[in-house]
């Protein structure tokens, strides 16, 4: 690696998070649907989730998280904004330019990444690429989703799992020896499983038109058990692989920050890796599955409540619709989430 390349290593330098204030408990859901607090806690580990009020869009959450990440990094501007989301404000245009404008960032590069629950890791890798290619010196990466806006109100399974939120990090240029330097990253997909997590109507395959609207299905659908298996297998494998690429054994990992899908998935991932379950951070009990926001929200919670400290060896991993999955390894930097 040349000296110039060493100076272009992407390094984490800010972290912000935001969840909407409205709490929906399991008992709230049980008043509307055939479910119970006992079933949801036992089968998912989730106790409550946050849900936006009607009229609040994904960009509203993204702006809040972005503002806090800028504050955490003590920066007023960045060179590029990436928003990872599959619940954009509207199908066209992308949400990121709107977020950049509302943050007062000027005419910066801004685009969305759509990789469902793996979106944040795809966004992080894209941001790292912008830095190493000298396209940008600082990048704001926001994972933001409002799945409550695409769930079938009558579907007890998805309504029990998903919540809304946004989390954001900032990458700057630095050196590979620093805490926060983004280490090896793995990204993968398998489109043959694209029907396992889907919104069938409203895209180019099945546009919603007045004459066929009664046959359209505009809601998010998921094949829970297949997704469960895929999430467990791919997150464990991806996490183990990036740790190996980084030169860490499983015992060297201080904290696994895995996509917060279901506490049984998190425990199964830890068990498959041979990692102590205590090292796998759990945040979903309070927010559910927040899709692209899940990893940055879990990182912020890990710093505030989970004992994540500068120098700790972290592996982040995710799995989601596409199918997509990935993982990244880094040592935690000395940053205070905002
Ligand atoms: N309350 C009560 N019963 C529920 C329920 C709820 N909220 N949701 C589902 N059930 C029922 C099912 O209808 C089914 O009933 P049936 O046997 O009469 O058909 C029963 O519980 C068992 O369903 P099953 O799918 O076998 O349960 P499970 O233990 O696999 O748990 C999930 C279901 C969805 C919680 C689990 O599969 C999961 O977490 N999958 C991954 C989801 C995910 O994270 N997706 C995001 C992308 S990564």
C-alpha cells in the first residue's frame, strides 16, 4: 500500500440516531390483531417498536439522524450523502438529494441505495469506495426506513416485527491503523430468492392502475421461516469471513452487531460462530426490526447501553431482501453518538 493509499482509508468519525417518539407495545398490537405480548416476546424478543405518525416520511427521520451524525463528527458539511432505504419518500426521485438539501449541504453528490435490511452495509461500502477513489473526502451514510407505511394492517407477523427509525455515520479519510478504519467488507446477493421478501405491486412489473387496483398487493410480504434460515446461515458465514480477513479469530471479536431481525436469529448466529451470546448486541427489544436503520441504531445503543468502547473489535453483519447479505469489520473509534 502506498503512502497516498494509506491516507485514503475510510474512517468512521460520527454517529447519529433517531427514532420517532410514538411507541407501539405488543399489548397495543394485541388490541387490534390476533396476537399477544407473550407470543411476540417468546418468538421474536421484541417488546415494543417506534412508528411514525401519518404524514411523517423516511426523509424526516433521515434528516434527524443526519443532523446528529454531523454534530457527533463536529462537521457542518460533507462531500456526499448516501441514503440506504427501501421505503423512500416516493419512487422518484431518490430521497438522498432531498435530505442533503434539508441538511443545508449544498450541491453535494447524493443518491439512494436499495438493499433492504443490508442497505446500510451496502451504503457503507459505497461510501468507502467514494473515499478511496478520491470522489469524496467525507461521506454521510444514513440508513432510514419507515416500514410501518408499507405493512398490511391485518398482518400480525410483519406488524409484530417491524419498526421505524434512522441511523447515520460519517466516514472521513484516514489511515488503516486508526480506530474506526473500515476493514474488510463482504457484500453478496442471491436474486433467486427475491420473492421471499417483497412488495409485489407498485413497480414496473405490476404498476398500480385504476382498472386493476383491486388485484394489486401494495404491502410488504415475507416468507418468515425461509428468511429466518437464510439470515442465520449467511450472517454467521459473512461475519466469520470478514473477521478472518481482518486476522481475527472468533474469540477476538468484542462485539457482533448483527441486523436486528429476531433475537432467536441473533442467538443462532452467535452459536453457529462459536461466539459467546453476550457479545452479540441486542437492541430489537425496544425498536424491532428497523431495516436499513438497524445496524447504526444498534451501534448507537451499544455505545450508550452496551459497553462498546474505543478500540473494541466490532463485526457488523446483515441479511435482507434481494436476497442480500454482508459484513464489515472495524475497531470502534472514540466517538460520542448524538
Ligand atoms: N402472533 C401470534 N401468532 C403468530 C404471529 C403473531 N404475531 N405471527 C405469526 N404467528 C403464527 C403463524 O400464523 C403460525 O400459525 P399457524 O401455525 O396457525 O399457521 C404460527 O405462528 C407459527 O408460525 P411460524 O412462521 O412457524 O413462526 P416462527 O416461529 O417461524 O416465527 C417469525 C415467525 C416471522 C417471527 C420468524 O420466522 C422470523 O423472525 N423470521 C425472520 C423475519 C425477519 O427478520 N425478516 C426481515 C428480513 S431479515
